[in-house]
C-alpha cells in the first residue's frame, strides 16, 4: 500500500521468484546427484557470499549452483514473461527491488544480469532506505489499509517466506526435493535440524525412492532410499571452514547453504539498525510463524509458478529457463 502511495504502478513479491528458485535449484541438485555432477552443490542466492567465493575460493566455483538469486530471476521475468502478458514494451519497465542487502546493489549491476535484453533489475533500495523514503513522504504504515500484491508475480508460499532466515533456503529446497524424489506427500514440513543460529548446522535427510526407480534385480546395488547430506553456514567465517574442508576433500556433503550475513538475510546490511542477536531471533521467529500460517508451504505448489512453466518456461532446467534464470560466476583477484 505504501509503495503505491509513493507512485509505483505495480507491486510484486520477490517471494514468487524465491519459489521459482527452489524449483530450479532443486532440479539442479537432483541432476547433479544422478549424473555425477560437482558436489556438494552450494546455494547462490546471497550476492555477498558469491563475491567472496569469486575472490578467495575461485577454484571452488564449480560447486556453486548456476541459479540466479530470486531478485535477478524476478527482474528477468518482469521484462520478458510479464511484459508479454501485460502488453508492455520491456524498455518502458523499471524494476526496483527492495532488499535487506547492500550487496544486491552490486549484483544488479553485474554485466551478465541482462538476459532479458536489458538490465534485469534497474534499481535496488535497502529496507532501511525505503523506510527513510516513507518518513520523508509522511507515510505511516500503521495508518494504511492492507492491500494485495499484483498478480501473477505476487503469489508465494511459506517455503519462500523462510528464505530470509539461515537454513530457510535449505529447508524450502528439501520440501520440494523430497516430493520430487519420493512421489509422496511430505507430512512433516519442518526440517528443524537446519534451523537456528548455530554457525554451522548439518543433517542427513533420507528420501525414500519412488517404486518405479527401484528395479527388482537384486544382483546390482539398488538402494531403496537416497541419503542427502546437507550443511548450513551463515557468516563468511563459518563458510570458510566448510570451503577448506571441500578443498581438502574432507566434506562428505551433497548440498550446502551459505548466507553471507549472520542469521541470514534478516540480518542483512540494509536492515533496520540495530541488529542484535535478539533482533535476529525475533525476525526469524516471525518468518517461521508466517510460513506456518500460509495456505501453501511448498514451492512446487505455487499455482503462479506452475502457470509460468506451462505458458512460458516449459520445464525446469529447460532452454528458456537456462537463458533467463541461470548464470555463471568468475574468478576475481584478491583485493
């Protein structure tokens, strides 16, 4: 509501493209597991973390997921899929992201983030900058009525909501990967082993394989379940510890989540000040409560994402998905 008062024509939710990120990232993980790809695969949605590994561990870039962040996926779709649906020339669309993160500003300016034919994201404002703009405009959030996001890029699930907390991306991915692998409904959606503010968290998740994936030939090694070993690190100090293990060949892992900021995006450099551990805990608690209250809590159940694939992308990891939603990273010199 406040953004519309400031003059924005459409207000969407980046949680929509967080759900999309999970579909692409989960599919990429399963592809790597089944084809002998580089493991562990490491998440790529924290631009501060990506910049760090480009400078200090460029030899490990093959471990990074090729998925763009939700911000960049959204921008690419706003200027292709949405522009097409709304009948708007993409050159007339200005995408402004509101982010908890100062590194998102650098990410939006990366030359490779132009797969829509334009800069996918034009401007990035931090949450703190937006709050300042509201005050300057005399807008008090407590006095405003509730309004809905615009469709179709405003629909999201609880899995997307928890992205901002350390462990949230991992948990969201596991909810989807579990059902893709097993073909059965996941009843207990909460992977609590990857939650919390411990520096490094690890877990082993057992995924029973679909019956069709298990042959009747007892003469070959034919597991009935897939064991996925995962780890979560927040802050670069803890990321370094895991990266050194990978370098030394000591990381018995399949999937890693890394967030640059302590606590995840809820503790981002653009968030309201101060950010103490108590504030982090309160923000994380609020995010998990939001997830629990959502009618849909798995990314692959987002109806707008399902329609996006039917109408435009065709399939995860497909030709159009690769062009718009995936990217590459580059080795950079140390400062």
